[in-house]
C-alpha cells in the first residue's frame, strides 16, 4: 500500500488570516480571554447561572428606556417642524419630482380631457368678443391640450404666509407641441384654418386653500411668459393658400396675456372647489340679488388719482392734493355683472349707507361682480371714478356657491353658501386702498341647469361652436318642442316722454316677435308668443323700445337662457335690462313637447280648420291721409283666400269665415293696403298657431302683426274633427250656394263693363274687389265640396273595412 502523506500546515496563511480578522473585527480577540475569565470565576468564586436573568432584565430595561427616549425626541421634532411650518413666513424649497411623476401618469386620461373641455368654453367666449379687424368671423373647431403635462416646481416649492392666509408657491413651465387647437377664420378674401401647434407658458403659481380646505384659489404671481406657435392649414373648407395671415400669432399671444391678466394674475384668482358630493349637474345661469349696504372711511385723500368722466364721454385724470372731506362729498356705487349695470342713489358723507338691492342675472356657472365707486361733482353733470373692488362667485358641484374676494394686504376673503337663498355678507376693501371698505350682501336665488340633451351636446366642441359664433351655414336644428313666452309686464323702464309708449321685441333664432305699445314706465302687455326650440343653446334676446315718430329709442335689452326648461312647468322670471341703469321685464316661459296627435295627423281623419277673421285694430296708416284700405290675404299651404276691402279705416271689421282641410300646413295672414292703380303695400303679417288646439274647441285671440310697429288681428280658429262631433250642415247646400255665387259673379261682371264704359273707374275698382271676394267664396265652396267628397269616401272605406272584419270566415 502506498503511504499517504500528511498535510503540511502553512503558518504564513494562518498569520495573514488572523491579521485580517483583527482589522475587520477588532473585538473578537477579546472573546477568548473573556471566556477564560468567566470560566475561572464560575469554577473558583461563585455560580453565574443565578445572575443571568437579572442581567437580561437590566439590559432590557435600559433598551426600552432608550427606545422611549427616541420616540419622545421624534415626536418633539415633528411638533417643532409643525410649529415652524405654522409660524414661519416661508419654508425652505422642497423638490417636487414626485408631483411631476404623478402628473405624467394622470394627465393624458383624466386631467387633460377635463381641462380641455373647461378651457374650450373660455376660449370660445374670448374669441367671440376679441377678434382682429382682419378676421370677420372665427370659430373653434377643435381643442385638446394633448398628453404632455406642465412641469411644476422645477426649482422646488415653498409655503408662504401673508397675515392669516397661507400660499404654496411653485414654478410652472409648460412647453409642449403635443396639442391640437384648430380655428376656422373667415376673412374678406376667403377662409383659412389656424392651427396652434406649440405653446410655451412659464411663470410662478400661487395656490391657497380656503374654507377649511374645501376649495383652492390659484393664480400667477405676475404675468407669465407666453409663446404660441401658429401654422395655417389647407384642404377642407380652406379657400386661401396655406400662408401666414399677418398679425395672427401676436394677436393670439395678446389675447392669452389679456385673458390671464383679467382672470388669474394677482390679485385676481380662480377657484377650484373640492366637494364631498358631486351631483353631476351643469349650471348654465343663475339669479343673484345684490344689496349694496354701506361704505366706510371714504376720503378724498385716500384716492390720490381720480378719473373724471364728463357728460360727453371724455375721461380726464386729475390729482388730489388739497382736497378735504366736506358735506358736498356725494358718492354712489355702480354694480356691474357682464353687460348688466345698476347704480345706487347718491349719498353724502364719509360713511354712506345705500341699502340698495338689485336683481342680477348670470349667464354661466361663474361670474365677477364689480363695484365701482364714483363721486358726484357739484355741477351734477360729471362724476369722478374713485375706486373699485370685485367679488367672484361660482357654482359648486354639490349645489352650493362660493364667493371670494381680495382682502387687506392681498389676503383672501371667502364665503360659502350651502344652498340657494342663503344670504352672505362680505366687507371688501377697495383695490389699493385698505382703509376704504364696502359692505355688501349677496343672495344666490337660483341656479339654472341644462337638461340631459344639452349636457350631452355640450361635450361636442364642433356642435357648440356654431351656436356661439355663427356657423357658415344658417341651418339651426329643431328639437320638436315649442317654447311659449308671455311678456307680462315691465317696471322702472326709461321714459323719454310720459306719453310715449313702450314695446318689447323678442328674437329667437331667425324668428322675431313684438308686443303692442303700452304707456307709462310700468307697462302691462300680457301677450303670448310661440317659438320652435333650437337645439344648440340659443338665447332668447329681448329688446325694449320707446316709440317715436323720428325713430324708436332703444331703452335696454337682455338675454334669457332657455336651457333646462321642464315640460309643462311655467317659469316666471323678472329679467333685468342690460346696458341701462334700470328697468326689468317680467316673462312667463313654458316648454311643451308636441306629441304625434298635436303635430297634425288630423288630415288622415278628414278634419277641417275653421278660421274666422273678425276685426283689426291700431293698424299702420299706409296712405298720406293717415288711413288705410286694409284687407287680409290668407295663405294655408298652397291655398290662398282673401277678405273684402275695408276702406279708409285703421280698425276694420271683416267677420268672414274660411275653412281648410287640416293637413298641418302653416296658416299665415298677410294684411295689405288696397290700391286701385299702385301695387298693394304690406301693413303686417302674422302666423296663426292651431296645432295645439283641442279638437272642436274654438280659440279666440288677438295676434300682433310682425314687421310693423303696431297693429293686431282678432281671429277665431277651430280644429273640427268629424269623428268627435256631429257635423252641422249649412242651411244651404254648397252646390246651390255655388250656383248663386256664379250668377252673382256674372251680374257683377256686367256692372263692371258698364262702369268702365262710363269711365267711372273708382266705383269700378270697388266692385272689382267685391268680385274678388265672390271668387274667393266660390273657391271656398269648391273646397268644401271636395272635403265632403273626401269625408264620404273615407266613411265608405271604413264601412267596407268594418263589413270585412265582421263577416264570418269560411273554414
């Protein structure tokens, strides 16, 4: 057997290992001596096994004490940081990479669509009112902010404190080419598409929580840097070459800067409400009552520079150096909400009390109330602008309303009305003058909501653009519903003369209606008008006029939002007039859906429309002598009839009856002035609405004439349904009546020939009008015979069908 060699021990490797262990674990060499010492004590002195639990308990107590001490220190440090955060005016900059990472994730599918929808409505309104002279009409075709979010807090974010209000300040840098904004501009030489392909906005944002964290105000510290890249498209509706239109890019930049300065550059702030409940409603308007209560600490010395507005409209800026307070210091406040303005009375003294309440109307879910303070001059012709303050309000998704304003030293004043009808009181300083303050009371009476149809159509930007700016075509889609507007009365209207009459003109889409004239400043009209609803959120426009022989004077107008009307529910509302200092008009508005029965299927049942033209009143004088020779031309579909001529009168009496087969056609009345030699002239038109009439019930009404200043027609209209009534036959059959009329027409022709031979043209023209009336009666008899023939045939068909249905079937 081979002998195995013993392994040799390398002392050099052992030495290197021990040295390395001493370097890495310097305490390990002490373990062996410690164990030797413990073994010696255990063997010759006393037993250590009894002391081990005591040592462990002492060690655990020491460790627990040190742990509690660390917790106390951490809690004190946390409280100290919170105290520093609450009491310090500023905090150190903190980086926001996590926030930008979160924005990248949620921006494309959540934030960008919501902001695109919100900002698109703002852009549409700005484009409507602020377009360059080179562009005749501009329409927003597409608006999307894309998938690239802004970068927030690139250099960090920090807390700031101003008084009791806290802000977060952070930088905002949004430089993106991933957007889709397209405009259609109509110019004198054609149309072109404007494409915004790049936007760069850079500035510092301020975020401020208010109302215990229920809402956040946001704004820019100063006007941000804005750059917009514009391209010009081609194809489609493009009729100009794809070249740059001069000044469009600079105009868009100016429009953007102006919009930001007016809405969200300090001290003007926008509000983001964070409701606990979202009721999914869309507010489209509201009614607010504004009470200007009092002002305090007014002094001429507080207003260093004043703008004087003369009676000719010129503005003069003057300095106040030696002005002192006196008894002649009279002031008033002008309240402004969009185009609606109201003013208080003039009150003297440094602490005037007005207690003036105004009814104001909102046309959106948010608005800005401006309170302009003026001083009345001693000459009572001019007044000086002193200062202004603003209160903003907006609808919240939980049916509440938030009001906010700039307080002293750029702080925030915010109020919350949890429900409509709750009164909110605010004391707001005038801008730049903290000593002078205005006290107002605000009550949001009601919010008007859009119904489901309008809410769904409002999501489509292309469909809404035509309603705001006017589409290239004049097509306005109908919904099949009727809107009935009753102009009830007015109050506090402007009067040029006490004897002057005022009237109201209504315009909805292309349809224009007007009331008759009524005297005094509180006129009562009580006239009802009918319109077909237009689907694209069309406003009802009203204008008030004072009649004048040299031209009617406009005494105010207003817009009424008709969205959200409920079928069969009458909305009674006082509408304040815009662009004047006073005046309101009361309207009763009702929405009705026309069902199949009311849309006129009576033609299949053989029904008749009976129209009785009774009289007219207050007609326009078409002749030089101040009278007219009125007659009425009746048009029903392709059928035409006419009344006899009533000579030299403005209050004619016709009392003529006409019948037409009920096929749903338009029934129009054209009032004419008869002329023997010259062409006839129109003195008014009107439409007789009969579709909603109950069967076999007569409607008696006065209809105002359109296209003229005054005039009304008294008519009676009935929808006759033979299946629901026993038709009362005439005392004389239509065939015999027709024979008599033919005989009368022959005799009349002979009279006309004799008068022409005698050159008596005036009497011949009068008899000629009678001949025309006889001809119309003859046509009426023919129509009645045709109708009776149709009724007879329908009855025969019904009897035949009944015999077939009731006859026994063969097996």
